[in-house]
C-alpha cells in the first residue's frame, strides 16, 4: 500500500487488522516458479512446500489445497463425516468451520467456549457426546479451533474424545507456529488444517494445508483434491472429487513465508506485549488468552467489562475507526448466525459475552514502527479520556 498525498501533505494511511507481510524473498521465489513453467496446481514448489510444512509441524504427511475451508472439507470427509452423522463444532469460530461440516452432509452441533481463552469448553464435551450417543447419533468428529493462535486444551480434550471413540479434527487455521506443551499446533488431531489466507500469520494469497501422521488419510484427501481422478491414461472417476489443489506458484510464495515465519511471529508477540502493558493498569480489561507463551499471537483481542471499565469495547472500536484503524469484535457465535439457527447447541453464554464485550486490535507483523506507535498512542488517548 502507498501513502496518498492531499494538498502537498501525506494523508494517514489506513491500518488494517492483520495485513499480509510479503517482500523481496517472496517475489524472488514466485518469479522463479513462474519462469520454471510450473504454473499449474502441481510442481516442485508445491511438493517442497508440503514437505517443509509437514516437517515444521512435526507430522509425516501434508497436502496443499486452495483454501483453509477446502482443507476442512477434505479433513472431515477423510474421518467419515457425511449424511446421518454429527460433528461437534465450537460456536465461537469463523463460519467456515461450520460450513465445511454442512458441505459433507453432516450436522454441526455447537458447543460453547472457555471464557478465559475462547477455545472449546472441554467441561461441556463429555455430557454432550454421551447425549448424542444416547439419541442414536453417530459422531464423526469433534473439531477443535485454536482461537487467535492459542491452542485448545488438548491435554483434557484428547482423552475425552479417545474414550468416546471420536476423532479430533484440529482447525489450526489461525495457529501455524503456535505450540502447546512444546508441541506444534496442527499435530494433535487425527488431522490438522491450516489457512494461508491473506490475513493469516503467513499467506499464499489463498491456500490451505492438511497435515497428519496417517498416510492413508492424506492420500485420500490428495486424491479427492484432484477431482478423484484414477491413475490411468484417460479421465476415469469412481468418486466425486473436488478442484482443490494449491497452485505451484502460490506454494512458492508459501515457501518464502515459511522461512520468515518465526520472525513474523516474534513481531506479533511484541505487539501483544505492548497492548498488555497498556491495558494492565486499566480496570475491567484483559487480553484474551493472556499468558499463553506458545501462542503465535495471530490476533490480540481485549475483553472489556463495561461495568468496571466505564466504557465498552465498541467505544474503543469507534474511536479507532474515526482514525482509519480497523478493529473487529470476536466472532459472532455460530448458534446466533442466521445460516445455522436451526442447529443444536450447548451454550453457557460465554461466546455471546465475548462477542459483545471484546475487540480485536491491529496485530500484523508489518505493524511495529510508526504504525504501532500511532495505534498505541490512540488507544492511550482513548483510555486517558475514560479514566
């Protein structure tokens, strides 16, 4: 983005929530991929990106696809989601998590979140799984979403699902590079997925990845991602597949981003630390998931108790919007979304409160410097007015 000039003076540019962070390294690999002639959804950069991403996560196998949503769809199909099955989904998530379930013909069943982290409330899970089984429902999967880059409580979640014989699909769309108890996000479930959308911790412009230790599962996902074409000379299709493979050119972009991932994470963590210092003395405020040293800090969200703080999260958002700075509430819960109002849900009100009382602040790895100073200065200005 370039600065605009009005009347001989530079106009302040808009600051986005989580813009892409790309530069010369990405340009060099993308140009090389184009010059190689591999501009299709196949090629050496795609093969290498899959290997390198799998190695980073600590999984044996990976397949690159066109989006995180496509990755979720294939992951759910691979674990058996389909008509007549139920899939447990956190209600506090982006709509793609729920939509991917419906693509398979399965029914999403929503469950509320832990108010401290925004991740799935594990305490609600045993009774929900028991109730679904008593009603004769076949449960294809539990989807865990690693919100804002903080991993779900897998030490408690995995035993509950194992005891019920239900596989875990890990939606780590926001969590590449995060860790939980020293282990990489995406490696806990039967299959994990990542998103490389333009606003994620690293990007391929559009894209996603499935990772798993299960070679057969990844092989099936790979086959479905290429229209389920059989390995014969002519076009033969025994199953309905999808056009989901990642472009080799975009995979080259991803390889450059992966090499820079640790630095991008450190800059996001530094920005969260700045926010934490600003809000530490402010009564009625907290950083969602604060204290999680393994988080990649994809987004920093502030939760505001208006009765204590004397102001609402939306008031801060309006103040920053007036200065052309993007903010956003936490996700509107799935059980409140018009597209999913008829679904079953087990809720405590935690997700509703986070939606009403939180605000996500600019968190991108391009922010540190003048833009960070501008955002922090405006936040402090707002807080000063409301003391």
